[in-house]
C-alpha cells in the first residue's frame, strides 16, 4: 500500500473561526495521484479541531460558533491560567481528525458537506497533516 | 489492498432518533468476504451523525436525545433560517464517521456496543457509506 | 498490508478521569516494528472515551472534566436506572476511537498533544484495542 503525508498550513484571523479547507484537501488528493483510497486529516493542536458541516449558508458556521460559546463559556472559573481552557474543551468535543473516502480521484462528500478547520484560540498559524492512502 | 464501498439507505421516523444499524453493517462486512481489516462508516449529511453506544437498555438512547436537546436547544436565536441549526451543531459534536475493527469476519465491538445512525433533523431518507478495507 | 491488534488494559481510579496513555501506545507501535503507517485506537466501552489534548499542564484535564460535568450533569431526570447516563452521553460527545499517524516508527503528535483514555463511570478496569497498520 502507498500513502503520502502532506503538510497544510492554515492562517486564522479570529479567536473562533471555521475555515473551509475542502479545496486544499481536494488539491492534495489530486496532487497525490491516488484515485481510490482514503484521506485522513489530523491537526497537531490542542485548541483547534476539524469538522465536516454545511458549505452553503455561512450562517450555519456562525450559529455553530455562537452556540459552542454558550455550551463552553470562555470564562468559567477554569484552573488553567492561559485563558484558553474553553478552546481545549471544544477541541475534544469536535475532535482533531477526519476520515474521507476517495473515489475516482474525488472526495466522496455529500452535496452540502465541506471540510472545516476549527480555530478555537486564534488568531494563529496552524498545521494540518493530510495523509492520502491508496487502496 | 482491497477495499469496497457499500451504500446503506436509512429511513428515519422522528425529528431526533438513534437507529441501531449494527446488523446492517455486519451484513455488509459478511457480504464483502473480508475477514481481517477495518470498516469505515461515513454519513453524507450535515444534520445527522454516527455514534457507538449502549445496545441493551433503550432508555440510554432516550436519555442521549433528551440531554442533547438541553445542551443544544432547538430554538436559540440562530441566524440560519431553515430551523435546523441545532441539528448541524449536534452533527459536529457527535461526528459523522466511525472506525470499527474486523477480526475473523466479525466486528470487534464490546458486549454493550451498538452502531447508531443519529438523525437530528428528520424524518428523512438518509445515506450512509460503509467501506470495508482488507488488511 | 500488515496490521496487528494489541490489547491494552487500563485501570482507572476515579468516577471521571483522563489517563495519559501516550507512552503505552508508543510502546505498542515500537513493539509492532511498523515504521510507516497509522495507529487506530478503539475502546470497547459505552461509558468511556478517547481524546487527544494537552499533555503539559494537568489543570487542562481538570478543567475538561469539570466543564463536562456542567454540560452533562450527573443527575438530570435520566430514565436509565443505572445512574450512568451522563457517562454514556459524554462517551458519544468525545468519541471512542482515535487515528494517529506513524512516521519513522514514531507517533506524529504535536508538541502539546497527549493521548488520553477518558473514564466517565469509574473506577473500573477498561480495555483498549490498539491496531497498528503498515502502509
């Protein structure tokens, strides 16, 4: 089996932000030359995440971030003194890796699905690993 | 390496519902003829999810859905006008893919573990991709 | 392709606890002799989970557990009579499996990332499956 790992650098601009990286992942899969397989995406941070959600109406992403701030308040008598405990908790709730199938060289995503990098403690420059596995 | 992707169609009957699809996944693995490997399950929707949880007492599933409605209220001044923002948020919290090991042709699940399709914005007909990977 | 599955037994000591198992996973990967591939980690329980989060300041783990107890209260008129519905819900929120890349025989983790077994209904003896897949 062949697999290749690619680095993706992501620059975020807000404290909380969902960044659509579907195009970047598609380009990497295309660049790999692998037509049938799986793409595994992993972010190397503990105050960020990865998710798949609606790619059409940007208000969905706003609602996700707004509601997450209600579920995990920014300040809540946390012990960790860096002020980013909420970001750590959101990271574990959303998860930091994704699995997407590749068929005929294309990502097998639903019509409304986009791949998002989730910044919970930005703005920062972030690193995402994209592994393309041939099957 | 060999892998095969199978389509699974799921019909849900309520707005929120957890549907046990363990039997369907087992049948697909059996049909694939693959004895050692991994099964990757992925749903192509943004208002649904997949999870593994208790397969015995049905009150666990009721508690999960009831508590999720408290964590992510159906109405909460969301901007998205389709009325299903809560479903989008639940989808990202639970995730839309699962990984289960196959050993001697059987799913390596714990005694109490069942695989559930999670409907958060039904009733609808939904699509799940099941990929069986030989190792 | 080669893959090997290893059993990892984990003893927890509190009702809720995050146990750093990075060293155990590293040892298994080393023992497997596989230099390039992926490690898939899966726990066979419905009241536990797996997550990757901060490995340095132990107050992060305390904040995660404290805040999770606020998001999913231990008692909330649940129907399941075993008293551990909150643990089942946390399990679905965090998830029960992880994927980590292996490069040159080492786990590709970020500087601050540790792999945690999440006990939500302890103390108990728990079982984790660690599958190392060569690519």
